[in-house]
C-alpha cells in the first residue's frame, strides 16, 4: 500500500479532517493534501511528521 493511501485511510479511521491532521503534525493543510494525493514535493520531514501523528511507520523495502 502506498504512503498516500495509508495516510488517508488512517486519517479517516481516526475521524480527523485534513486541517486537524495538519495542525497536529505542524504542517500546512496543503501539505497533507499533497501527501494524500501523492503529488507535490513534500519534504521527508513533513511526511514523517504526519505519519507519526497517525501512528504509522515508514517501511523501506527493495
């Protein structure tokens, strides 16, 4: 499963809006939208902040 899909699914499971998640992670709501769409150039720090709030871990494979 892609990071974007995992982030969106967990945010919805936790009943958070994109803005609420952004506030908790210390990023903009635009950053959360970009991460969920898999578009834009979000920094690794931003992605990790969002994932940490959601209790997700980055899995490196390959």
